[in-house]
């Protein structure tokens, strides 16, 4: 763990893509160890991994692959095949709890409406407040085919540079096995909300 942490921070400070890859490989190695431990204890284990959609979707179906980046979703699919089921979240607008920079105090921020040409707008047009959509099958393939913009909001949200900071090209039907679309999100409420969070 210490050796991998040292390698990660060295690569991160050099600004290399490999720091992302090292981190995601470590997350998958941790998942593998946890599953092996639970299999040993229980006989057969299943795991649910909750992560940001840039980590949990298959990177090979996104512009991340063009930069040489891989992620947890890709590695899990390669390792576990059809035993893995990747689910991705999308939203059109609403609120989110996020910081403006790493280490900043989280704020309750407005999420801007999805950009034209994005999956967020495509799914918003359905006019259903929330739904689950399996990406396999003829009807889903017809709707979700092709490359579009996809938004990823995580620990940091910068609406003022949203296109550059949060959007990437993706083929969502190949990135995920299913998509959960919540048209208008509510911000996750901290256990101890700060004055800044309450102001929004």
C-alpha cells in the first residue's frame, strides 16, 4: 500500500496519465482481494461498487481510451466478463454537493442543464422524472447509438468551465450495461451541513 501510494504521488506530480491508471488498478486489486476474502468466508460473494461514472463505466467506450487511460469498469469487465454489470448515472439538472477545488469545503451547487447533443439532453426529452434503461436490445441500441457528450460530476463541480471540466465523448451503450437517469437531482446532504452548504 505504501509503495503504491508513493508511486501514485510521484506520477501525479509529474502529471502523467499513468497516475490515473495506477489508482484504478489499485482499486481493482483491492476489490479482487475483498472478493477473494469474502469467497473464502462465505463460499460465494457478490460486490456492489459505487463510484463516479468516469471510474465505473468501461473506459474503452469513452475518450479516456484515446488518452491511454483505463478504469475500474474496464478492468472489472476484462476480469469478470458477464459476471460484471456496469450501471451509470446521468442527470439533466438539479443540485449537487461538491467542492470547487480539491480540499475545499463542499457546497450545495446548482447543476446546469445538460448541453445540446449530450446524453443528458437525449434522456431529458423522455419527460420521465427518473428511469432505468438497459443498454442492450434493439430499442435501447437505436436510442443510445453513436458517440455523444456525457457529463461526469464528482467531488468537484465547476459549472463555469463545465464543458472542459465535466464533459467527454462516449458511447454510453458500450460504456454501461444499464443507465439510471434522474432528470433533476437533489444534493446529498452532509451529516453536519456547514453554513456555506445551507446557503447553497
